[in-house]
C-alpha cells in the first residue's frame, strides 16, 4: 500500500510527489483517448466505443478533481469522491438509456474500427493501471482513481470481444450487450465510491464535532 499505511486505520490521502506525477500522466493519457475513441465511436456507429470514451472522459475529470483536492481536509476529499461517484452513476444511467434507444435503430457498427481502437485504448489503460498500481489502496478520493482505471481496462477487453462478436454475427447485439454491461460496471463502481465517501464524510464530521 502506498504511503506506508499498512496495518493502520489511516488511509493514504494522495499527498506525495509520486502520486501527483502519476495523476498528471494518466490525465494526459485519458484525455487524449477520450477524443480519439469518441470520434471513432461516432464514425463506426459503435455504442460500446462511445460508452468506453465516456469512461475515459469520466476518468480524466476524476483524476483532475483528485489532483485538486490532495492535501485538503478529509471532509473535502470525501465530498469530492462523493461527487465523482454520483457522476459515474449518472454516466451509467445515460449509457443504459442510450443503449436501449439504439436497439430500436438499424445499423451494424464497424467491427474493424471497434477492434483497432479497442486495442489502442487497452494499451493506454494498461499503461494507466501500471502507473497507478501502487496507489490502488487509500481513501475514497485515491480509491476512486484506481476503480476508474480498472474499469477502463475491463471495458477495453469487453469492446474487443464485442468487435469479434459483431464481426462473427454481422449484428449489433454484441456491441449493445457490452455497452449495457459496461454501464452496469459504472453503476457498481459508483456504489462503492459513494459508500466509502459517505462513511469518510461521517467520520470527519464526528471528529470535527468531538474537537469542538
């Protein structure tokens, strides 16, 4: 665990030069991939690619917020994580709704573009996961960064599998199913972040009251 907090109730809060440098690196990676993947998703008609692009955008915003609140009070950091959890939930709901709508629209996405961009995105996310690996444990603010990176890597593998399914079946169903599963992953991660952030906010308020 980063920050030397193993065996202690205290959780790593991100106050380290190494963690900040890691965040800047993954902000650059995820911001660039959002632009590339959203454009490719629109061009190919792939909902799975567009869902994954939104995850890149969510990660970029998450990392930026995480970087901004480093060193602030536990209550501020927990509140930031809570906002990120709610945003992730909203993203999951949007992807679910968009996928259901697209079921009623004719058209099969381009399997070749899905697969190619999926491989590029997977490489970008594996790089982010490697950079953040030693910071995966910590408070809600730090942990939300790790969960988003993990989601991206899982999502990219799913997009590649969807591309194979679209190619083999000649239908959009594999793409739509993967998009729905990714939306479910967003929602599940948001529940974990919101729960930890809520607990930390409550803990901070109790300590604040006791100190008065």
